[in-house]
C-alpha cells in the first residue's frame, strides 16, 4: 500500500486532504511529466453529495498506467508515499500525480 496525500479538495473522496477510497487509478500511458498524468478515480464533489466513508485513510492501493514512471511496477505504484494534486479540480484531467518521475530523466 502507498501512503497517499491528496490536495484535490473538489473530489468527493477527499476528506482532510486524504482519500477515503481504498484504491485509485492513475492514468498516463505516455506520460513524460506529472502534468501528463491524472487520477481517473476523481469524482467531483457536488452539492448534497457526501462520501460514504467517515474516516479517510492514508494507505491506498494505487493502480497506475504511467508505465514510464520509475515507481511503476506491473501497473502498480511502488512509491511509499505519493501526492495527488489538483486543488479545486472539476474533472480528472485537472488532477495529476505529483510524485511521477519519468524513467527517461
């Protein structure tokens, strides 16, 4: 499991800058920079909605399609700690894996 910090406060799974979902999917098939990735598990927080988990967790399973990332092993993130960034994103393309490091660097 990966320790996950998330600043995407506009996501319905975000609570106290942690993810209430026990697993996420990071996209970025051809990513060379963190801005080329996104959290496809993002769901916009809309008025009247609440997440179904009361307690956020820091440990999350991260499936990852950014195969050029140094932390990617068999489409799973092996980093001990990652950050998902995106502030008040309204869609998943406005998020990114801030921990992404390209193997090409």
